């Protein structure tokens, strides 16, 4: 055994003690020790294994938690490169994932928190010193209760698609919210659900349960049909126009060039989507309501207006009169 190796292996008890102090306030079932060594060490892989196993055994027996190589709740990186006698310790806490479904009952709330890009969240005149562009979001309405309960550092919100900021979400949209660096992992999700619903009049949730990173990927790739209800302004339309729209848009593939309103943040390309059906109902001489079921990712406002010919066909094109969405609600997200 080299001198260096002897020093490192003789110091594991002390290192384990420091680790225990650092992690004992966290809620966790499993952990893993990772080791970083100075380059000068001979046969580093063997020594890493030995150190990790020695330290892991002490921590495990003192705290009664198991070592997990595939999905540990906490990974402790023990870094000997700067100081071989007193290695630095770094914690990697696995995020906590919670699945649920939400409704959004108020307009002008984005799905996720929009940080102010000018000040990067610090607060400046541009964002009225909020550090963000909107007072709240679906993410924040749900996340604040979870952050309180877990002591987490922040959230990431993964929705099964998203509605426009000014649209209501009246059906239930699936989501997974990720809590970063949670201290508490064991939650009474029924209670949390109740608390979110009590604390917010803008957002409601149901079916909360534990989720995983894998489910986030599934959710992002899933294609859900959606049913929308829109209020359309169309001066001088006739009853015949409404029947025309209903007859025309039946399992019809439409072609949508990236809308002008999102062109600044999305690539300009053509999207093909199927509109399953449309039903229309008169409101007054200049307005009608349309219920539209369409494939996930259909630009609904543009399906109605035509976006100056960028979406084809459109309500405007079919009846030869300009149509415009005044209000948009999502009635249902259809899980296939
Ligand atoms: Zn700002």
C-alpha cells in the first residue's frame, strides 16, 4: 500500500462522520458515494471502489439506509483532489417528481414561470422588480405548496402540451412537476392536493401521485387530441356559413406555417394537423361559438383566422369572411 492510499483509507471514519452530519436532515431511503482522486494516485479505480465501499458501509450502518447504484436519492461526491486529508463533500439530491392534472380558471396566466431575461430574475424596471414577466403561473400556483412541504430549491414544470396564456384550461391537463433538491421526500399527496386547491382560485389540481423522470419523457412525447371552445368574431356571417364550416372540417388535414405571433421563438416550418370536427353556434349577429376537436399541436387561433394565408384551409378562407378568435378555452385533453 502506498503512503497516500494508507492516509485516505485511514481517514474514512472521519469522512463518514462529516457526510452523516451533512445528510441527516434530508429525507432519503438510499444513497451512493462517489469518489474523486488526485491524478497522482496509482490504480485509482481500485482505490475508488475501496473508499466508496468503506465509507458507504459506515454511513449505511449508522443511518440505516441502503446503498443504491442505479437510482439513489442522494449521491455524495467525496473529492480528495484539493485536500486529501479533508476531502470536500458535494451533494447531488435526486429531484422529486409529482404527477397531476390541472385546470386553469383565469386568463393571462402562463403555464410556466417566465423569468425576466433582462435581469435574470434579480428584479429590474422592465419586470416591475418581480424578476419575472407575469405575477404568477400554473407552475407557481402548484409549486409553492410543494416547495413549502419539501423545502425544495425550485421547480421545473412539464406539461402535456400547453394552452395559450390567454386561454382557459377547463378540462384536466396532465403534468409532472419536478421539485429540485427536496429536503422532505415523503408527502401526503392527498393533503397537498387539498392545500393547492384551497390556496389557489386560479388553478385546480387532481390525481396527484409520485412520478418519475421517465414519465416526463412519455408526457412530452404523448399526442393528445384536445377539444376547444372559441368565441369567434365575424361581422356579417350567416347560418349557412356556420354549416359550411361544420361540413368542411371533418377529419380534415390542415397545413399551418409557423404563426406570426410565435415566429420569433419557433422555426418557420409547415405543420400538418388533423381537425376532427367543428360545431358552431350563433351568439349574436357578429359572433359565434365554435367547438373544435383537433390533434395536439394544432394552432387554433390560426385555424380560425387563417393567419394571412399561412394556415390553409381556415374558417376565414372557407366562408370568405374574416374570422377572429376573441376567447379561447380548452374543454378537454383526450388521453388516447
Ligand atoms: Zn427584470
